[in-house]
């Protein structure tokens, strides 16, 4: 991809009339599709640019934790009724440190009663598979007249002008130019759009990788989400329909690679050791996958005619299941800013307009990035003073309701500014 900065003359009526779209979204994953849903009835003309066939997302079964805030946003979009029957709510979060008996159990009552919505009265979050979320979002966009799919299409060139972005797409090997007022990068953590726009990042690769798999325990999972901390790294178990668990095992690179390559029986024996036999016989019902983890924060989320969302703007450690949820909150905030600007007759691609989005989301995301980083470093540690402090902390947390409340506010996405979508 070659992205160029280009200066063009001041906008004129004839020039603006040649625009094909108001917003071009590069990337039609969950984050990009959610933004399209949030803008479909705004009066803005939206283009969805995706390199892979539209149905690709329906073949992916990786599962994600979905926070209460993300659930509210999906409810505001009108897709929650399609998602909820095919995902699992969890009514308890269980925190444990290695073999220490001081287990902390978090319940909806620890969040208080003044939630302003039914979401959160009986659950603390949800677990949904990628294909389920994508299907609901695709259904919501099916008859949207303001949405144009450019798929499969590769973005090969972008020139940023003062009033528009000129894009060159490759569709079936043929170049196709389009013009848009705003380009939104939802193209992942290695975002070519971000890189070629000259937006730098700060962060680091962790010394750990994650192993993911789906298992079926003999005993019922009872809708309990587990975050078990070991010296090698966090070990999360997310309940899925059909009495399945999506596991995310974090370990140093070499160890994580080993757990992907060992015989299935040895892998299941390790899981049973970590569960201390509490779930009975375990069955592996998916392939094991391995991916490295990193922390990344973009130096800026916007520039004239460009906005970054989701992993293109930031990445965090998977402990706590916050990654996808940050992206969903990004697009809810961006959609609110764009809709308001459009209703006031403002230029939605103007840098001053887009800075409202950056000021809203950048600091909030940084807080979560810091929270997950500290959590991983403190609990992925066998140094005795730190082990002592964290185990004392867990014991205090068992009886201190304010600590449970604060932790759950972060984990459920209820801290920070609430987007208008979440109040519908």
C-alpha cells in the first residue's frame, strides 16, 4: 500500500459533489461492521472496504469476552436480540492465584443496583464467538441503502487532500478510484493505513504468547468465567454454549509453543492440573492456536481525513478480555461524534472535529492498557515479595466491597464516559 499526503485547493461545490462517500471504513471485521451499523441511519454514505470475501468472518469460531458496556452498545444498535440467544452470559467471575486458597468470587451484586438497564442485573458479561457477532452485524446491514460493500477489494493508494481522500482500490485486479470525506482505519494492529499516514506507536512485545483452544469439561461450567493466575501467565476460561470453555493460556514463548505441539493427552493433563480436577474429564474440541501478545498505543488516533479505531489504534494484553471491547467503545464514540457533526453541518473529516473522538478515547484506552499491563506483570511473577503482596491483596478483596466494585467497573467497561448508543 502506498499512502501519500496531497494538498488540494480549497473545496468548491462542484468538487464536493464528486465525492462518492462520506465515510470509507477499511476493514470489515467486528469493529468495522459495528461502526457501519452505528452510522447506517445517519444520512452519511458509507463504504465498507474489505480484502477478504464477506463470508470469511462466518467461518471463524474464536470467542471473546463481551463486557456489559459492549452489550449495551449492541443493544443500542438493535443487534443484541440476534446475538444473545447464541452466546453465554456469565454470572460469576472467579479469580485465583496458583494454588492459593484465597479465591475471589465476583457477582452482579458487587456492582450495586443502580445500573440503569437490565444488562448487569443478573450477569457480569458474556462470551460470544466471532461468527455469531459477525452474522448479527451482517444481518443488520443487509438492507441498509446507505452502505456500499467494496469486497473483496484491496486499498492500494490514498492521497489526503484538504477536503477529501482519494483512494485507489484493486477489485478483481482492476483499479477503481473513489473519493471520501473520511477514511477510518479498522485494519488491525499492523495497520498499513496508520503506518503510511506517518502515525507512530509506543509499546512493546511481551515475553509471552497465548495458546487458545476450546474444551468440553465433564462437569458443568455453571456460567463461571475464570481468571487463574500462574507464574507463567494468566489462564482464562470463558464459558460457551454447549458446556464448552474457550481457554486462553498465557506463557513464555517457548513454553506456549510447547503446549501447542505436545500430544493432546499431555495438554489436557496440564489443564486438569490447573483446574485441580474440579471440572472432571476434559475433552479438546478444537485445534490449538498460538499468537504473541503486545501492548501498543498510537501516538495519535486522528489526523485530517483519518481516524484509527480498534487494534489499528491500540492493543493490550488479553488478561481481562478487554481488547475487542475497547474497539467497540471506540466506534460508538466515533459514530456519536460524526453524527453530531453531520447534524450541525460540519465537515466530518476536519481535524478539529475528529479530535473530539481522540480526546474521548485515548486516555480511557490508556487506563485499560495500563491496568492489563500491571495485572500481567504482578501476577506473572514468582518473586516472593510480590507474591506475598498480591495474595494479601486477594484476601483483602474478598471482604472489601469497594475494591470489588472498582475492579468490576473496569472489567465490565462501565468506567469512563458512556456513549449515547449505550443509553438507547
